[in-house]
C-alpha cells in the first residue's frame, strides 16, 4: 500500500472522529451565536475538511486527476473553520461591542482568504490564515484559566495540533508507510478529542 493511500485512510479516520464529535457538540444545548455554537461549526468544518482531504488523496491524487477544485474546496472549508474559531474566541473572551468588530474582521478575513486560495497554489496560505487565530485562542485560553473562561483541554488540544503540524512540516517519515501527512492526521485525532472536551467548557449563552 502506498503512502498516499495510507494518508487517505488516516484522513478518513480523522474525518469520522471529528464529524462524530461535531455531532455530539451540536447536541449540546446552547444559544445561537454563542461561543459553543460557533465551536460546533468549527468542528463540523474541520471534519468536512478532513473528509475532502481524504477524497482528494484517495481518489484524485492516486488517479492522477486534476486537483484544483477539490483542493480549493478543502482550503475554503478550512477557511470557514478558521472563521468559526475566531468567532468562538471573541464570544468566549471579549465584550459584546468587541465581538461585533471581530465579526466584521472575521468576515473580511474569510473573503480575502477565499480569494487568495483561488489564485495561489500553496497550502501556505491556509497555514498563514489559521495560525494567528489558533495562537490567539491559545493565549486567551491560558489567560482565562484563573477566571475559568479558559480551558486546560483547549490548551492541550492546540499544543498537540502544533506538534502534529511541526512533524508534518519536518517531513518525519520514520513510520513508513505512514508518512508525515498520515502521522499528522493520527496525532490530530488526539488533538481533536481535546478540542471537543474544551468545547464543552465554552459559554453556551451569548
């Protein structure tokens, strides 16, 4: 079995877990536009992103088919996930007036990111789009530990995902046929479990 095929399988495993937890999060009682509400959207978009990624690697890449639209669809879904994470952070930690400002900025960011991914053939744009947002969530979660607005689970989730991203960036292929991409997906499954647990601590009212 090729490394690409294994990568596709790990993508589907990550998608299954994330979409399941997104469904669990969606069942949690919460007000519309609350931090927990946006977090449900974030998990859903992350799950869809992993699913599309699995289809890309398992069908398009292996068959040597053009990948422009399947890749761009994946990247735009990840842009939507970034939007939801930013709005989660705003609703969890910021005042209502600031949340409205962040909503405008998040919408502009999403629109700009969508335009860029359609024009630039590089996953780097996706990284540059979501990394600052995840760093912001990490900082706010850490600062909010004393007031219990923050969450140790959320901090652990982000640190695990950062470690997984570092392994992917460093092309760690020690566990062949699981290459650096497959290893990233497997480690991300641990991170996603912590994302769900952290989501259970988010505000459920606006």
